[in-house]
C-alpha cells in the first residue's frame, strides 16, 4: 500500500514538472509515461500502450529514442523557435528522455554578450577622441588650440563618467542590492529641485520647465530612486526638445495609484521605436544621441526603478509632435 502511495506521489510530481519527461520501454518501444510538459512533442496525447514511432512528432526526439546506444546522450535542439536540452538515459530496461527548455538561458547569454559589446562600443569612441585630443595637446603650442582640445577631452571624460555611473546604477537595480525604501514626501518639491538641477540645459534652446503638480502633493515612494527616474525623463525631454519648447510635469492620484507624466514638445519618437525605447543602449537616432551626450541607459534605468516600485512605465509619442512618458506606481 505504501509503495502505491509513493508511486502516485512520484507520478504527480513528474507530471507537474516544468521540464519534459518521456519514459519508453527499451525492448517493446512502448511509451509508458509522458508528463504534461512533454505532451506537446506528441502527435497524439493518447499514447498509452502505443509504440513511440506512432506518437512522437519531433524528428530529433524520435531519432534520439530510436538510436541504439549504451551511453547516455545529450543534445541541444531548436523546436518552434525554442531551444531545448535533451538528455536520454538508459535505466533498468527503460529509456528516459529528459527535455529542458533552455531558451531563457540562451537569451540571457546573448543579452550578456550584447551588453559587453555595447559597453565596449560606447567607451571606444570617447577613449579614441580623448587619446587624439591628448596627443594634439602634447604637440600644440597655440594656447587657444590647447584650450580647445582640453575642453574636448573634458567633455569625453564627462561622457565616460556618465556611462559608468549609469552602469553602476543599473547593476545595483538589476541585482536588487538597493532595496526600495518608501517614504511619504512632497512630489511638487522634488520636481522643483530637479528643474533647478537641469536649468542650465534649458538655456541654449530656451526651454520652459513647467511644474503642474499641486503644491504639497504627497507621494509614497523611494525618494532617491524616483528622483533618478524623473530626472532622466526631464533631462531627455529637454535634450530632445525643439527651440522655445516646453517640458510639463503632471501627476494624478486615484485610490490605488499615482501616475506621473513628463510631457515635451520635442522631436517625438517613430511608432516602430516605441516598444524598444526602454531597452538598454537602444537609441532612436544614434548619431544625434551621441552628440547630445546620452548614454543609452537612462530609460532602462527608469523602467527598472518603476518596476522595483511594482509599477509600470510607458510612452506615447508622435514624430515631430512631442512625447509623453508615464510612470504609474501604487500608493501603498
């Protein structure tokens, strides 16, 4: 009786695994067990008592079961745009086929590879310019030209410093080293402080900063982290704005959420780029972004901070007609 109970528990456990299990009698080739995950690889879910040749749909899995081998077999295979790791074991007259979906690991590996590549590329340009500027300064005798190239070098150093700071912020957010510490504070005052910090960026194009959040508008959030997110949005709204443009910050609150809007009268974002703007190093216009001095990480940081608050972020934009970025976070 005890054995039957244990067998039942084992079958239930195998059935609910997020990995595929197929058990085939090695002599008769009859399928004895298929769990829920593995049933998608069968032509017919009514496999009981049938030879695997009748019901196994995928040619690669079919060949692994068919292969008469003494040793365990391991293989990676692409099926319907997913990547699977398949192990075949021989145990006491049975073939056990173990199928793991390793697509997320492959995506992570590729993302890591792309990240390293992007960081290298982003650092390569300022380092190259910095090297040229220093070499010119060493040989140049004209004080005016020396000052010019010193300013170029300083600008590129600042660019690298911004990139490294953004990378550190993003790394802490992704590793969850910095926990969200929510407090109640005045959002209107926070926006005023952000405007003051970024006021120097508005002068060239005469950008007007408008805080439409009511005074003493209370919000419950991590003050430091949300400030980083909002400062990134306001800074982008200034940099990608038009001459004599406006940046407007609003906020509304209902019983459950607070929604903050950062609106600009700038160049806008093409429709095809809207789903991608929060990805790391994505730029709508690469050459323009580099000239302006963006790191390509600002909106990704905004997304991570919002999600750390259990909220969501999105954008609405039309090319040539400005953009609206929204942050929506819970009130509790």
